[in-house]
C-alpha cells in the first residue's frame, strides 16, 4: 500500500525518493497543455477577470507560495501577494473583489489557512482556489476552484513531496494565467521543457552520497545560514526550515542581498553558509555575496550547476547533475539536495526524523 515503508528506513526518505513519480503524476493530472479547466469549470472566466493574486498558507506550503509569486508576476504579469495565514486572518484586508485567493495546504485542515479563506470570502473575495493534497478535505470543500497535488499520502512531518508537487501546480497555474490573459507565446516549447522535469529530479537525487558526507560535518554545527536570490531566496527558506525541523540545528535563511543588513555580523569560521546559486541572470550578484562571506572566513557550501573560479574557493561545492535546467524549474530541482541535507543530518544526529519533537503533521488548532 501507499503507506508502507518498504525498504526505506523512514517515511521522509521514502517520500523524498518518491518525488520523480509524484511530480510526474501531478503533471499528468494537469494535462499536456496549460488548460484552465484543470483548475475547475469556472477557472477560465475567473482567471480572465482578476487583477490580483493573493496566496495564503503556512509552513512549507507558504514557502511554495513565496516561489510562485516570482512566477505569477513574471509570466502572468499579475500582482501577487503572499501571506502567512496566521497573519492574514487577523489583519484589516482591503477587499479587492477581483482577487484570486489561493490557499496552499498539504492537509487541507490547517486551522489558520481555513480561517483566512473564510475571512476572504466574508470580505466578498469569493474567487478561491485550493491547492491541496487531500481530496474531501475542509479546504477543498470550502473553495470554488481546486487542484489536487498527486503526491499520495505524506506521512513524515517534514513536508517534501507535497512541496515539490505544489510547485508543479503553481508553475502550471502561472503559465495558465499567462495564457488566458494573452501573455504566453511559447506554450509548446515550455511544455517540452517541463516534460523533462521528473528526469531532472532523478538526476538531482543522485547527489545523495556527497550530501551524506556533508551531513557528517553538520552533525556538529549549532547554526546554519541559507542564502539565495530570486526564487532561490524561498528555496533557502525551505532549506533552513527542513534543517531546523528535523535536525534541531538553528537555521536561518536570507535573501542574499540582505546579507549586509545583519547576518554578515554572524559570519566567522564556524558558520556554515549554504548558498543556492544556479548560473542565471543574478549569479554575479550572488557571487559577490559569496565573496563577502569568504572574506570573513565563513564556510560556504555552494549548491550550483557547474564548477567555476568561485566554487574553487568555497569550502564545499555540490554540483547538481541535472543538465539544461530552465531558470523557472531551478527552485524545484535545488530543493532536492536541501531535503537530503536535512534528512542525513538528522540521521547523523539520531533524531526522530518522521516525528520531530514538538511538531505535528497537521496543525488543526490555532
Ligand atoms: C505543519 C507541518 C508542515 C506544514 C505546515 C502546513 O507545520 O509540520 O510540514 O508545512 O503544517 O501544513 P499544510 O497541511 O497546511 O500544508
């Protein structure tokens, strides 16, 4: 059955390695074009009528939403706000009825997320879309539009395959919004690129042995700083969240451009700094941030797609093997080694990977 461990030691490990299939199943569920009908019968009209997107979620699902903001603004040319549900629900919200209100939730039962969507509906913002992994959940029943991630049951408290499948749905959503709104020229080319995603996930998983070595070093760390720019900033957030959740190492994430505004003060030879840096448009900006860390003897763990002059100066470089990753797929791919780092660090420390202390899989009370 889907909930059996098989030859895996932990559910989290099983769920990390199920990602190629979970991602492929979710892509198949969405179809081989950017079809608004995949989001519900009324989706096309709603997508055409809106002038804003508001994403609401908690935890890992919030991190997925934070990545989606970049996609929706870039591809669909639509304003996109992202809020933590526990903040949204208690704030005065100017009611813009032409907002698409998106909730993201693995369980569909998170109390704050549910309350936020009810609040938005009370304010007259009735165009709601739920992205959820559990059919018949409270959130699915509440929302006008819905898409189910095809991750299968997720048991490990630290979310992995739910996150990457949420990203798949959100990427299709960004392209679908773009298409409906006349902003998309190259649908066939994009579909062709995305088709290779499950294989890229397989390739990204192949860094596991290297990550195991690095995890042995992290066993003795008390702090870690994760950095990235653009969509890699929320990938850094998710990397830090995974590490703290299951290995109990204090981990922080920062948009790399904020380094000078505080975290640089923490850098010394004992501070591991994990940097997600695909060679894209902003790579030079990230490189100068890495130089700032190196100049203060920080231990840089560089996650990148090829070796270069900079990588030689870093303490460790982890080259993601997936070839030809389009920039918009990089956040999905770069998440994988972050998950493996958290998992193997937790193994090295002997913590309860699937049931970390004090945490619950689903937070159904406030
Ligand atoms: C809890 C879980 C996290 C999850 C968050 C949001 O904190 O431990 O893994 O990301 O809730 O849950 P949801 O089901 O709404 O995605």
